[in-house]
C-alpha cells in the first residue's frame, strides 16, 4: 500500500498468493455458473438452437429430457483446468500490469489495466482452447457421451491441431479480460473515498477494499466486470462455439464420405472433392453465419451468458479478494 512500507507491496504482488486465490475462485465460480454455460452453447450450436425458445425453456427442457445432470454435461473437462486457468489469469494479469509500472508504488491507469487484461486473455487462450473444444462438443451432444470419448474423437480427427481448433476466435474473445478488469477497477475507484489519495492498486487495492469498502461494492464491481467482459467480445464466443461444435456436433458422424481430418462430409464437383464445412476458419464462420442468419446470430446466447456472468463474477472476485486478504 502507498502509506506502508515495501514489505506490504511485495505481499500484494506475490504471484503464489494470486495463483492460489484465483484457483479457489475458479472452482467456486464454475460450480455456480455452469448450467447457464450449457444453455449458451445449446443456443449457439446451429443444429439444435431452434429446439429452445428462451433461457428458462432451455433449462426446463434439458432437465426434462436429460435430467438435472444434463445441465452439467461436460463439466469434467473445465473442472480439471478452469481453477488452474483462473489462477493463471489473475497471476499473469498482475504480472503484466506490474511490468508496465515504473515503480511498485505507481497507480496503474485504466488503459494499462485494459492492456494487461487483454494480454492475459491471449496468453490464457493456449490453455483454454482445447478444454473449451472438448466441453463445447460434449455440451452440444444430445446423447450421453463421456469427456474421454469426446477428447479421443477430436484427437482422431486431426491430432493436437484439432484440439486447438478455434484458437484465434478464443484469443479474440478472451481479450475481453481487458474490459473485465477495467470495469471492476473503475467501479471500485468510483465508490472509494474521494478524500483519500489514490493508492497503488494492482487489483482493486485488496487490503484497503477488504477493510474499508463494503461487500456490496465488491459484489457490484464483480457483476459489472462480468457483464462488460462478455458484451465487448461476445460475437467471437459464438464464432468459437460454431467452429468447435461443427456441423453435426449434436449427433455421431456418419461413416460415409468423411474428410480424413474432420467429420464434415465432402461434396464432389467435376470429379474433385472439396471440404464444404462453412466453419473452417474464423473468417469463413463469420461470413457464413452473417449471410445465412444475419447480424443477430452473433448475440445468440447472450441472455443466459449475462445472467450467468452476474453471480459467477460476484463469487469470483469476492472469493479472490477474501482469499488474498486471508493469506496476506
């Protein structure tokens, strides 16, 4: 803190504390928000999106047809890595923020926070892409399928590169961490006491907030962060889901005329075969989706995502702040 000695500042920048706190926060938030993530994926998958009229209808339909566990389909894949990913996000965010500051006592600007957040998302996409690919395939599948079966199926389609299908769209989506951290920090600064000079913050003036800011402010900041982070880059999440789900993701592939590295059928023209999958790349997915379904398709599933974002990020930041405060 600005008014304390260098020892306190070192505690705030301890990457081990950040990682542990982020990991615990990730476990908590995943359990809270996963059912809404399943609904979002169902809305974004073109083969089954028309099956559901609204968020509530989707939830009730999934429970009726697939039982309550259907809402948690595919959770094994992210649960093994999401807590780790959350720990990496918070630790790398604070590291990227720190390297931009001339001294440990400097107060980061909102633009520096945005840059650190965006960089964090890009770095994290290398870990999250294969996990998201497996999860999306399993969530979009209407028949019971294990995480192991899905992972092996994807690997057989094209090896390691197949697991990283959609990494560009994932990285673009996760640059939303810039808006995510800016919204949280801006809210905390807005509600902080105007009579006090600003203090070095790296993530919300952890100890100051825990002792001087009410929990209602921290929860509000977390909710706004979740909303801001999704609104800014949500169209890329739709693109990512369509690329990773692929055509026919909700049903087993047909064993006829399959491309050697994908489950997409081939069509023949003038004796030559060509891949007719419109979701091959980020750009082809954007163009095809826009031409066939209009601009609205890029916001499909936004409602359950925002509903999910509020409690999930309230829990995430509250848990993170509490753990850091306790360990510090």
